[in-house]
C-alpha cells in the first residue's frame, strides 16, 4: 500500500512520534523511504519506542523533544517538511485530572501545528481525532454525519482540534484530513493503569493477576489494530478527495470487555483466573456500531483479524515485560 508516497513527499513531521500510534506511523513512513522528524514532549511517549528505528534507519529519523504548545520550539521542526501527521495529544486520563492542560495541548497545540504548516507551505496535514467527538450514540451504525456532542473534556478538546483543521482548510485552502480513531491496540501501547485495556489486561494476566472489569463486561469496543491504523494514515496522505473530510477509523471488529478478558486469559493459559469487577466508569459508552464505509470507499482494507492482532500484541507485551 501507499505506493508512491515517497514520490509525493520527502520529509514528514510526526507530532507525538514517540507515542504508541505515532511510533507506528514513523516506522511505516521510514519503511516507505521518507525522512521523518518526531516532535514529542515525552508526556506519554518513550524513547524506547523509537530506539530500534534509529538503528534500522540511521540518520533518516530525527527525534526532538518539543512541546506542541511551545510555538517557537515547534517552529524549529518544520524546515523542509512537506507533510504532517499530528498525533500529539493529552489523553483521556490527563484530561480528567487536568482539563486545562487538555485544552491547551489539544486546542492550542493543534492550532500551532496548523498555523506553522500554513506558514511553511506544508502540502498535507493528517490530523488524529477520536470517536469521542460523537458523544452518546444517537443512531447505529454511526457514520461521519452523526451529530458531534462530546460528553467529556477530552472529546470537546479533540473536537476543537478537528474544527481548527477544517477552518484552516476553508480559510487558507490547506489540505487537512481528519481521522477519527476508535479503540486502537497493539505493541508499544501503555500498559500501566492509564493505558489501553488490551495492554492492561495483558500485563495483569501475564503477571498472574485477574483482569479488572469496570461494570459487568458487556460494554463493547470496536478494536482496531495499530498497524492497520498506521496504514490508514498513509492512505489518507495519498488518496485524492480527502481534503477537509473526516473518516471513522474503526475496524468493525466488535468484542465486549468480558470477551476480551477471556481471550487474554486463554492466550496466556490462565483460564482459571476469575475476573474482578469494579464500578462502571462515569460516561462509559456501552454499545458501538461504527460505520467504516467511507474509509473503505477510499480503497482501504483492514488486514488484521482480532485474533491475529491480539496474539501479536500479547506476544510483544510478554517479551517487553520479561525485559523489565
Ligand atoms: N489509542 C487510542 O485508542 C486512540 C483513540 C482515539 C484517538 N487517539 C488519538 O491518537 C493520538 C495518539 O494517541 P496514542 O494512543 O498513541 O497515545 P500516546 O500517549 O502514546 O501518544 C501521544 C503522544 O503525544 C505526546 N504528547 C502529549 N502531549 C504533548 C505535547 N504537549 N507536545 C508534544 N507531544 C505531546 C506524548 O508524549 C505521546 O508520545 C492522539 O491524538 C489521541 O488523541 C487515540
């Protein structure tokens, strides 16, 4: 896929490049032959996510410690850049504790990324948004026309980022594409208690501890494997007709949290561990049926089944935890 991306672009800036999803985008861009600069403040990202890529790709990867809210520092990353993948964000857990920080990073930070892209004549911006911009589902399947009524600080700030991206398209004729991610999982995802559910369950079960389920485990998630998501980013960079458009990036693979717990236990041969149950998380959305038709019409095909993605993730995690 992404045949010819090197013909169209030379140097990509990935904000949040040392993070979970950002590092997979960095990897695929390097594999396609682009030079890449990662700008990350390491709030959640890790040097170890990019370290093997420096070894594999040498000087084609540049890594800078930069906060996207710092306009001057961010400006220094744009020399020669012709495409930006904007992944840096304050995640949900930060938002709950510090909503002002959330607004600053996801709102002002995104504004800085866009304004500099305009000033440096960047050809394309692929902006990471979130399914959280929809809020409570009003109908199923949820397509991109579904009303945008976020119910969390995180959703509000991510929607602000989207709206800025669209405004820059309208005001300055820029080419921004918005990708709304849902329940991404895979190697390198944070596995501490503020991480992703697949990695948290994986870490606990690997260590012989039961998965902790908030609620009764019947809540659904639309799991999307990170390598497919990185390929979507590259497709969005290449496909025509995506300017100003938003795309749901959900694989359509739905499992409940209870089913996930059973699969993780089965993977590690720990079927006898009894789940622990705790109170529902406030605002947890329980049912997901997200349409990915618009993305598939662009020609995208999801390659990873849930069993393949899960086993690749849990195998990676086991090796990672053994090395700790
Ligand atoms: N993981 C998911 O399921 C999911 C779902 C919806 C949307 N998203 C979006 O995907 C993007 C990537 O998220 P992720 O899951 O890889 O999380 P992550 O925390 O691993 O990645 C975010 C990266 O941004 C960096 N960062 C945070 N604040 C920054 C700042 N002020 N300046 C520079 N860098 C900063 C972090 O250090 C981290 O490396 C985010 O925009 C997020 O909102 C993720």
